C-alpha cells in the first residue's frame, strides 16, 4: 500500500478576480473561467466574455484573490 502522505495534490489553475468596471468604477469579484457573460451589477456593462477556457476580461483587473 503506497504512502498517501507524500502524494502532491496539484493547485487549481483557476482564480477569482476583483474587476473594476470601466464605465462606472464599480468593483466586483468574478471567476476567471466564467462560462457565461458577466455584467456589471450597477450599469450592466460587460465585464467578462467566455472563450471556452479562461474568460476574456474586459474590465480592469484590480486584484487576483487566492
């Protein structure tokens, strides 16, 4: 039986990102692998567009959350 304490678990490649809207300045947290269009909650501007893998971020990235 192998020793499972020495098996490394890979870290996820996806992250949550804090993005600022270019029109109104609102900041919100989005997933960087979003599968649907993400819109600003205040003005409705498009913040992220899905591309099949990582989403195309259209707003300004303020911080990458871990």
